[in-house]
């Protein structure tokens, strides 16, 4: 990649000539933009094509392939990560929008040798099969318990002025943005209930 | 996705100017719909102006007892706001009935109002679609139209507006506040914000080029039981086939608005008037002039039954 | 090892490791995001360029011209390969349509080009600049229309389900005419999409004329040979690897465009290429489960004895394709002297129809098991009792052939008791819970056992560790774990002393994953290799192999006991063998059975259905790992709910495509759709099937689920819907008034 850092984010008008350069020369140049953020507690600096999503930055540039690309359109949840503690679909976010953000991926939750309690509960309850949606499910599961604790309301609450409890129906509704085609849902709910119970 | 340049705007007028001055420029906030569409080149902005630093992320009380919701307040934060949950529960209910937790964390109030249709013919760039490519025809008419509009459509377009939040906003008579590149502000009643397709289905809102939404305001609370009934095949993370937002007083009077029926949230004054006579009367008024397709004619009886469900929920709440 | 007589007692029968619900051994990798899937081998292919697929935007016709100029000029583009650049390609044995189309276009989104660029973003943008001029041809897209003139056609699902064009036993028509109680009903099932979470993805890297391919494929051997055939190169020049598969469900049984295009793109670019098919292309580019139109006729005596049963099914596929073998199960599930099954195949120009989980059986049982429910009601019989009454312990078409094990009755009875079936009101539309109309439904589950030749290599290392190598895949089924359990049991070591390496064409050829033949076949292959290794160990340690007991990390006979690792002290011991099958599968009808019980609520206002309770009772031979086997069943039950309530590829008959071609348009169940699911396994071990005495479960769990849901909906509403998926509009106008 060349022209690294030519484009800078900032006030309007600071961007000029940002259309990627096309030449017939064998060396093709690409306009990049710098981004600085923190991933799993580590400071990272990248200079990337502005079209790069947070998901592709993680997978293709930082080689954190635990975050999965299932649909790339916000329709499956496999790319779920935590940004500043909040879960989002990393496929529907440009990495340049994440300047100074703190990103936590599945790799930041735990390692095979030292699993996060939610990861361990997924293993115990067989809350996965093919494993492809699993990192997204686990990131979501961790976030869902936090959202319940923070009093975020849900569709299945009878009274939205109240704070929800982590019941089976609440967990299932809140996890519904993470599709598992293998159909591990019943087990995932049990893994989450165990972690929620242990916390309570 | 075509290439674009990107900037992060520091104040609203500069942001509006940046978009107005440049052919093909667009605002980006949450990006959950825009990026989705850019990936399949349905949206092809040449320049993105990121508005996330503009500070429109607060919900404040207004002088007349309502709320002013910053354009950048996320769907989650809006739904979770204590005042909204207490006084505008239909809005909370509509928001949490839509999308997923992840999407609601990123999607913004203004972005939600601007999300585009989920018509499958719009979403396939090689199918005819007057909204995507004016003059190319409408693939949905005569095609697979189960999800699509039964009322307010045209022979050019039968797309539906997919937003749940907008249905509640319409019910609550919200107002959209904007600023233009000259710094002039205006207020657009939500009823006038979304347009019917007519001959120009690609023009979806009343916004002028470069005009930036800064806030959505809600008038003072109207009391009553707040209900949002959403009908869909799967239990969550799906767009509405039909939805009904309702606020019902103890005496059975109230107001209703519906989603999944038209190019905009559907509200008809006569339906509110008819509400005390029950679901059938309200549905008849709401659906006057409906022109469904064979695929979606079931939505007409479904609307009546969904209104009945809403009334039942309001009674038993 | 040839398995041609029923298994006697063998080391697996100890069940010290096999049969235990141990956690999956690949669990820590999968839950920590460190298991590498097809697109994630950046260590092995660090300089990979990115491929992006260009799909046809007509369903039928010809490419008049392709303009690549703008795409070639686009930044970062390294190579573009179309059929013209690729030269003459072969066609895989398992592919109906070409994986790289052009100039002829056989179906919508058939791949016509791959664009390779430095980055993903550049490849995607350049793909958008490829301009193709088409001459649109007339296509056949309307199944109902084409079936009117479609011929009878037998077929095979490639996964163990097959039926002839027409099978007759006795005199169906006469018996049906004479029957005092009759049912004649038509059922429809839609096209369905596998919708696995990991897209079709591959990384291809050439070294000279040798190709390494990391991909996502259920059947290494099939994919390997079909890739060689497609590229016209010898098989031994390709290493085909798929260590982790992010779901397949039959969609990844075969070589698909991602692998071919990655290989061609890498050749064109002169460097490794990685490619994942974009989600909006998958439904139309790849295969799907074909829609069916099924007619079922049943004639009964007044006491409920079936005297005549006929099941006819029609489906469509591209020219040269196969029918959906939906009548297969009806040949064997119930007794009845006079029988008819027949299939018709229409030619359609929609995308390729092919195997999806329980191909044939799943849609066939969706229809048959509603028909049985309808017939029971006509007879005034409980549907559980009606099924029990017509149970058969022999193949109804060849009564001399017995079922090796058939515990359908126990599944039904045990399930009925556990589920509280006696609380069901036989009169529909009577049970209510608030705004919900509540109903219960039952269906039999039935899927045949199938076994394929399967090999493995087993190594005993100097450290006493046992390593298994086989090209078997783990598509979420738990292969890693049950293979480890098998090797551990055979060699008398704990599971954590076993290393399992899968999904690599350099390993011995296995059965692969499909048709619920994977678990039984692959573990039997490992068993065979372990028997050979045990002999080598015994010989090395001076034991008589038949006397030696392998247990607790030791080899023991009489008073002598030696550490297993000692056998490898002078060097690793390696043994390889495969399991081959005799004719026990012909002598006996080997099948798996189950019963599905479902309770639904139907919203009395809107007609929307939600599942409230689910139970499956299964009899499928020895259960190798109850934890992972249970997951197979709950996953299948979940897919069954999708098929019953929401899944449908919507056909646009004008343009000839599945128009809802992404995961927002094609809805599959989400968490909120699925309640807690109960699964019970009957204690069974089938000695006729393999030394493991185990049969498959992954497809059994799906067979019948849709009908159980449909029957529960009928019980809730009193409205019979015979057209899947059962979305609200199919019964809304017949539901009771809402007030």
C-alpha cells in the first residue's frame, strides 16, 4: 500500500483527492486513511482503504479471525464484537468510524487455555455445533447479561418501565440477533442461564 | 462498494455544507443501513460525512412538556430512556420490536427514520426497481409482493417503509428538526416527512439536499395505554408484515398507526375517530382505498385482527 | 476390515469412554475463535489476494459479450477469469450445472467471472464494473406448470434416499377403492436454502502444478476428485483441506464455485487467492432443497388397518438433475398390503436442486405424517395409536427382510407419556391460553441407516499419545470428539491422550459427512485402524493380540501388564485400515426411528404460530456421545420448525430466481422461536450395522418435525394447512372470530 496517511480525518475540506488512484502501471496505488484504536487492550494503528469495515480490519488486517463473516449485511450476528463495552455488528461499521474506540473481540474474552466463564459455559452446555456463529453468540451473550443488568428493555417485557430478569424468554429474545443454523439455541440459553445465575 | 472519501464533521453546518457541495455526498451516522446498501452498490456515495461527533446524542425535556431526542441518540438509548419508557412506552415498544440488540446499539434516531425499504426487488441490483433506478420499472408489481404495500402505492412502486420506530413516532405526532447548509433550521411534522411513492419513488423524504436532521421532538405525553403489536413469521429479528401502534384511553378512544402497509407509517384521522367502535370500524377507515396484490391481500383482514389484538392488550394491560 | 457378520462383543462395548457425554474436544478452540475455517488460513497463505464472484443476472440464455475493461483498470485488480480465460473445464460427477458458466447461462447467479485484486474492497468494487451483455432465453420456472407433463423418474439423493420411478406392491387402486375409510390429499413443500452460517469459501495456493486448497466441504474425497476433474489435473496434484466446516447441511457435500474460482483466480493471479461467496449470491448460485408437490392416498379398514397406501411426488431440477426422493420413507414406514410410490421430475431452469439435510425424507415426512394425522382423525383414532397399529417389523415390500432394530412403538409410547399426550384434546380448537390457541401434535421420525467405506490411520507416539488421521470432516456433528472417544476406548487411554486430525485429502479416505452416515462409518473406520494398531502393539510387546486388554494406558494379559507407550519406545507405531461393508444392509432393513411431540400456540388474533414445547424420543443404535448427539437432534428440530413455519425460497417465475436471496429475506429460526427442547435416546445397540453398533441421528432429528408442528397447529385451530410453510395467511380467514 502506498500513499499511506495522505488522507487525514478531520474538519471538512481537509479531504482532497481522496478518490483511489487508478493507473495502468503495474503498481496500483490505493488511498488509505489512518485509524488508531484499541483492540483487546492493545493499541493498534492501521492505514486502510476507507471502505474497510471493522470486521475486515479485524479479520484481514489484524488476523483476529475469531470474529466471523456470515452475511456481511447485518442479517446474522456472526460478526458481533463489543465496542466500548457495547455489542455491534462489526460488518456494518467502517473501521475509520472507530478512531479511539476500545474493541473487544472473542479473542479478548478468553483463550483456549483460559476461557471466559461464558466460553466455558458454552463448552459445558454444548452451546454450538459447527462453531462458526459461536464467537458472535458468546460476545452477544456476555453483552446481553450486561444489558439486562443496565436495565435495557426488551420486546418481551410485559412492563417496559421495569427492569427485566434474565429469564429464558428474555435471554432468547435478546439473543435473536445471532442466528445459529445448527440450532444450538436451547443449549445456548442454558449456558447463559448458568452464567447469569452464577453472577446473581 | 465504490470508493469514497471520508471526513468526520465537527459542526452541523459544515457537515451540511460538505454534503450539499459535493455531488454524491452523504451523511453517515450508525451506518447500519447505508453500508449494507453500499456493499451491493444500491447506495454509491462518493463522499461520506461522518456526523457522530456533532453531539446530538442527548434526550432533553422541552419547554412544552415534551422531549427533544438528539438525532444521534441510538435506538437502544432511546428505548431505554426512563422518560420514554414511562410517558411514551409505545416508542420503546416499537423500537425494541425492531432489528436486533446489536443493530439497535448502533442505529440512530435520524438514521432509523431514513432507512430504506426492504423490498427484495430493491435489494437485487439486477431487478427492475424505480426506486433504485428510476424508469426501470417495478419488479415487485406482478412479482413476489407478500411483504409489500397494500395502500398508498403507485403503479411505479409498492415498497413499504420497514421502520418500527417511525410508526410510533407517527402515532405520537413527532416533529423532525433539521438544519440546512446555510444554517437555517426548520421543523417537519412526521406526517409530512415520509412521502408516498407516486411517480418518484426514489424521493422518499421531505429533506432537501444537504439538510441534516438534528433532533426529533415529541409533544407532551398523552397518557393512555401504549401498545405496539408487531406481526411477523419469526418471533424476532424480522421486519413487520403488519404492525399496529396504539395509544388507548380508558374510555376506548385513542389513536392508531400501522406499519408494513405503505411507503410511510400509515395513520388516518378517521381511523382514530372510529376506534371506539372497535377494530373493524377502525380498520375499515384505516384501509380505505387499499389496493393489495394477490400476495398480500391477507394484510387487510390481518390489520383488523392486529388492531383487535392491540385493543385487547390495552384493555388487559 | 470387512464387516459382514453382526458384531459380537468388542472393546467398544466396555463403554468407558464411548457413550459418555463428554464435552467436545474442539470446544475450547471454537468458543475462543481460534479454530481456523476455510477463509482463515492466513498463516499458510500470507500473501493471498482476494477473489470476488460475478454472478449471472439472467436465469437462462447466453452471454453475448463481457466487457472487462473498466474492471481491469480498477485499482488493485490483478486478474479476472471468465470461462474464456479459464479454457475448457471438466464437470464434476456431483455437479449438475457448471460452476463457471458462460457463454451459456444455466441459472440465475451462476458464476460467470472471478475478479482478483489486492484487497477485498478492490475486488468487490472491480466486480461491480464487469459489464455483461446477455441474450435472454426462455426458461421454465413454474413447477406446477411443468409437472403437468413431467415424466416418471427414479432417483437417488446421494445420501441414501432413493426410489424408482414407480414402485408397486399388491394392487393399490383396487384396494384403495375398496377401503371403507379413505384419504386423498395433496401437500406442497417449498424450495429451501441450507443457509449455513459460514459462506462457501476457499483459499487456493499453487506451487508449480500443485494446488493446495483450504475450503469448507463435507466430503473431502468427492470434492477432491471433482476439483481435479473440473480443472483437468491429476488428483494427486491437489491437496484438499477442510479441517473446520461452518455448517453444511448438504450444501457443502459437493465441489462448489468458490473452490473452482479460487483455484482459477490463483492461477491467473500467480499468487494465492482467497474467496468467500457473498451472501446474496448463495441461494441462487449454490444448491437448494427442491420444492415438492405430493399426493398421498391412504385406504383403511374401520379398525385402522392400512390396506392401501400411495405416495406420489413431483419436483423439478435443471436438465440432468435428480428428483427430490420424497416418497422413499413411505415404502417402509407403515404396513399395508397394497402400495404405490412414484416420482415425477420436471425440468426447470431454476438453480440446481440437490441434497439438503434428510434429502427426500424431510419433505416426504412433512407430507406423509400430516396424512397419517388426517387419517387417524377420519378413523376417530388417536394418532399415536394409529401409528402403532400399523407398525411393521418387516419391509412391507419384501416381508422376508426384517428391520434390524425397529423401536418406533417405544419411541411413540415413551414420548406420549413424557409429553403429557393424554392431556391433548382430540377435538381441535378447544385448548386456549389467553390469546393463544394451543395444540399438540405428533409425528413419527424415520430415516434409514447408511454406511460408506471409511478409512483411518492411527499412530501411537513415543509419548504414548494416540493420533488419528482421517479425511473425515466435522461439520458441527462432533466428529472430532466421537473419533477421539473411539480411539481412546480401543487403545485404553483417556480422551486427552488422543489427537484427532481431520479434513485433509492426504489422510485416508473416509465416509465424510452426509446422510447421517458419518458418525457410524467414520468411527468404524477408526475402530478398524485401531484393531490393526492393537495387533502391532501386542506383537511389539509380546502379547497375543486376542488376549491383550488395553486399559488405563496399559496393555494387560494374564499377570503381565506393560505401559502402552512402551510399544512405541523404539519409534512410532502406525496402522491404517478401513471399514468395508458386507451385505448385512441388504439382509436387514437398517433404520433409525423416533417420535416428535410438539405443542404450539397460534395467536387467535393474528394467526401467527409459536412453538411452546418440543420433545424427541429417538432410537438410533448406540449413542456415541449423548451430549453431541443431543445437539444434533435439537439442531434438526430447530431446522424442522423453520421448515414448518417460515422457510421458503420465493420463486419469481418471470425472472427465474429465488428473490429473497439473503438472510433477511429467507428467514430461519432465531433464538426467540425455539423453546427448551427435550431429547431422549432409547437404549439400543444395533449389532448388524457396525462394530460400533451406532447409527446416525443428524437427519432423523429433522424427519417428521415439520408435520408434528403442522399437526399441532391443526389441533390448535381446527384448520388443516397442507402447504408449507404454515404462515399466518394460510389459515387466517378460517380462524375463529377474534372477539
